[in-house]
C-alpha cells in the first residue's frame, strides 16, 4: 500500500468482490448483503478511475445515492481520505466535489432529483442503494449522460423486493450468461455471511424474520407477495395479555389519523407467555365511522387515563391531511394538546420528521413477530385488540408490486397496523434500516 493514504486498508479477499473489482463490463449490478463491503469497493473503484484518467482531459465521475444527505454520509468523507493529498487541486464542501490536479473530478450526488446528473457528460459512476431510487432515473437521466463518453456505471445496494433493481439485475445476468466477457453487462453477488463475523450473523437471525434476513443479509430478491404480515398466526401470537398490564410501566400509544375508522393501538413491553421480553398489544381504539382525532383521544383518556407511568406516543408523521386538520389545526397539535392536558409531563411524543418507508416498517413488524431463529417478540390480546389481529391476518400486498401494501382491497384494513408499524420501526427497526433522522417535537 506504499504511496497511498492510510484509508486504503487491506480488504478481505472475497472471490465475488475481486471479480467485481476486476470486471471488464461497462455496467455492473452488485446486490450484496448489509455491511458486506460493496460501497467500500465502489469508493475505491471511483478513486482509481479518477486517478488513472481517461482519453478526455476533464474526466468526471459520480457517487450517487437516493438523497444528497445519504450520498454525503456514505461517500464524502471516505472519498476525501482515499484520494492522495498530492493529487488534490481543490475540495468544495458546498458542491461535494473533489477536483484533481490531473483535471479529473469526483462528485457526490443525490438522486432524489435525478435531473441533477444531466447537462454535462460523465465518464462513470456508482448508483448506491439503487433499489430505493426512482425507477426511471437510470433510463431517463443517468444513461443519456453517459453516452457522449461511453461512460460506465455500477448499480449497488441491498435488494428491495422485486422492483426495478431486480429487473435490471436479471437482465444483466442473462446478458452476461449469453455473451460472457463481451457483454456490456456484468452481475456480481455476495452475502453478509462472507464478510461479517458469525456472531453478527447469528444476532441478525435473532432480530429479523426469515424473508427480511434473506433480503438484508443474503441479498436475495425476495418476492413479498400475499400477506403483508406473513409471520403472524393467531395460534402463535394470540394470548391473554391485558391481565399483565402494569400501571407503572411505560404505556405506548400509536396513532394513524383517519376518519373511517378512527384508530389507535396500545402496547407495553413485557415478558410474553413465550418467556421472551417483547411487545404485548393490550388494547385498541376503534371508531368505525365519522371519527376524528378528538374522539380518538377522548377514548384513549377514558380507557387509559388512570395510567400512572410514562405515556409514549407514536404515529403518522404527516399528521393527517383531512378531517379535523381542516378546522382545528393539525392532528398532532390536537393530540398533543389533549393528551398533555390529561397526562401532563408523563406524556412524551416520539415522532420523526417524516414517515419511514412502507417496506421498512412492514419488515420491522414481521421481524418483531418472528425472527429467523424462531423467536417471538410480539403478541396480541385477541379480545382486547381484535382489529389489530384482523389487520395482521388480513392486510395484503399489491399483486405484481415490490411488497407495497394494498390499500384498496379492504378500506377498513391497514390503518391500525400502519400505526403499529410506526411504533415498531421507531423502537425496533430492522438492522441497517434505522432512520437516522432526529425526532422532533410536534404540535
């Protein structure tokens, strides 16, 4: 490693990683497991290509992620450390651009606005977490920007169901199989198990349901079709839990602002009948028609107003777009005012500035219901929370989608399980999917 910065540490020689490093293909799909070194390999490829240059006097390379903040977090500091200092002409923290004395440039970009990549030609780059980018970004924005200089591009990240990443990886594998080294497209894959210690893999299997583990750590393009909460069964997850309610322990309330029905769920962390510490769902609010936020809060106070411990409130960050919000302020303003008036300093609101991805919270709920090693960490009192149980049994995913919830199949379903998902994803997110945004006070 002589002559290179200290950041160029020696990597574990994984066969599939070395094959990707040495790829002769112009475009490469690289679905790989969490913490498996895919972004690290991509960073080094970008720097090497920039140092080597091209036949153009001003070669330009990009490292892109779904948002600018995400791209900056993944790439910016490491790229600055990987480029030898003597080759750096200037660094722009505003533009997230490194300019070399050779004329080459490296840019870090967010693809939340894919048009950012248009306007000037590119010699190559990486689309990281490609499964979470807009489906049309490659064909409409990135591909044309590579045409002038016949630039290269790598598509890396963890799969996200069978969406546009699955389709492009499948096409890459088919072309690579047919044409071999002559193919424009290459496809490479490795799992977290090949890189991470066995104890970390075992911990992930304890935390994640089987399908989520297969997606996140084995980089499988899982087909999330059918029941959204596939880990739930009434026989396994139904239990008498209300009798174990503890008036002094924290009480968790989860809200999904809706009119028909108006809903809320109630849970406590407790020792479950299985013997594991976990989430016990011990109550619900269900107002079938013409509900609003004040009505839901009044019912919560009527049922749980004598609770002596802390009250933790979770829910839909958007606060509801219709109904009450049109006349009395946002739903969160109303909920905060009513619940604080009753519970006073015992109530705490744990709401992020925006909602997590739908698939992330569904994965979190499934992983809480049953992990890959069979551990149950969530149960439902069927008598006290029958509509929660009904949702977990009945919510379906869209046919032909990438695991998205079917909101139209039954309008009475999805609302209370959505609320549950906001809570579970906030406190027990899937490893690697934790929302890094700071929570904010609402109201």
